[in-house]
């Protein structure tokens, strides 16, 4: 019931100036309905991307401020009810998710079976690559797949409207079916393993390999610093919408994270 209420508020109260970025919030609401941890985490970062872009829109009026404040509160609720991973883990998870969705749509297209649903899948894959900008510059592979996804989504719809069968692939792009080209792909863990790490109590995990204590301590500290940075950024966004109490709470969390 709670999620249905959120969706109704979205459709009724989204400001006209936010129509261009409404897809982030709509996708977040849809994913939030899923019962799995992975989709909920992706939902969180879709919403965060929408808030980040929305806060930079020119001529942000009162309605826009209220809308963003509402979704800031939604992020706060997510933090309380789910384990949102630190930035370095979230980047791995979101990257793997985007690549998986792209691959699914790409394989359907290359079989010559594209329809409106495939266009929607490519459109959403492009959005998932877009939210990776929160974690820094996109890798060449992800940037290429983002462009491909958006162009392919449009190409499929145009072909259908013209009464034509969508042609597999796109001129001027590499064949993505031959495996991943990104040199950093080996650093991306399977999503299932990332989720397992998030849901498992680190104190109870038993590793078969010996970990250098100094490296482990350094990684732990880096994770805490990443969390502190995220809390601080959240506080700044909250202040932009005059959510002072929320900003104070986030800053306290940030200070508590620092080793």
C-alpha cells in the first residue's frame, strides 16, 4: 500500500520542469516493488540520480523543492530498512546490473526478435548505465553501451512505426556478442556474490584465502570514508531544500563513520 501511494504521488505531483528526469523516479518506484535486495539497491541509486540532476535544474521553484525533499525522505527510509552498500560495492553491483540488462536486450535484438518491449529494455539499460555517473567517469565500454542502448531503443520504435521489421544491430558499432571488452571487467564480481556480501555479517564469514591484515584494515577504513562522503553529500542536498534536521542527522552519521 505504501508503494502504491508513492506511485500516485509521483503521477500527480511531479512538477512540469521535472518531466525530463521523471524516468529515474518512475524506474525507482517500479524496482522498489521487487522483493529482492538487488532491485531495491538499484532503485535507491536511480532515485539518487534523479535527485542529483533535479537539484541542479535552473529555476528550481517551490514545487520542485518539495518534490526533491519528498524523495530525499524516501532515500532516508531506504537507509533504515535496507542495507545500502558503500560506494565501491554499489558501483560493482550497479555496473553488473546494467551490463546484464544490456546483454539480455542485445541478444533478443541480434536474433531479429526486437519489438516494443525490446526497445523499452534498451531504454532502461541506457538509464542503468547513466546512474553509474554517480561513481565517477564511465568506462569506455559502459559509455559505448549507453549510447548504443539509447540509439537502439529509438531505432526499434521508428522501424515499428514505419511498418518495418527492426534490423539487428546498429551501423558503426562493435559486435557486443563476442564478450566484454572492458579491461576492468574482471574486477566486477557477479551480482549474486555482491548481494551475498551485503547480506552476510562480515564477522561470521570464513574466507578460504588468508587476507593481509594491513590490506583488510585499509579497505575497511576506505569503506568508512566512502560512507562518510555519501552522508555528507546527502546533508548538502538536504540543506538545499531547507531540510535542516535531516542534514544535521546525516552530518552526525558522516562524523561517526570517520575512523
